[in-house]
C-alpha cells in the first residue's frame, strides 16, 4: 500500500472487515483496541518495549496502558481522524509479537 492509501480513513464496512481478520481487537470510540495478557510484569514490559521499537520504526504510535501483566493498546490515525490501514498493520505486527 502507498502512504496515501494507508492514511485514508476507513468507512464502517472496511473497519468491520478489518476486525474480522483481527478477532482479538475491538472498535471503541473511533479507535481499535486490544488487551494482551502476559505471565508477569517483566513479560508485559518486554512486549511494550518491542511495540515501542516498532512504533518508532514506522512512526505510528499507539496509546499504551500497562496494568501489571496486562497491556492495552489503542490506536487510530490522528492525521486521518479515524481508523486506517496503518492501524490494522500495527494490530497485525503486535499480535505477532505477543505470540
């Protein structure tokens, strides 16, 4: 996908289709969100650091909430004022990191 295509806000149908292929994610208030659970705090923080490295590389940063062994990621594309393919790309990458 091109930069321009990735930054285009998805319509409701496109978001629903994206969520079908990311069943652990939900749409909430114009963002997509998932909570990951780990064995302990250290494992959760390793995941957070891996997400941070990826986010810096692609310049697309999720909101991150850490609660002991649980990490919640919330993401939307601010430049597009909504959910874009970039958000689902981040979902795919972070799903793989957690496996």
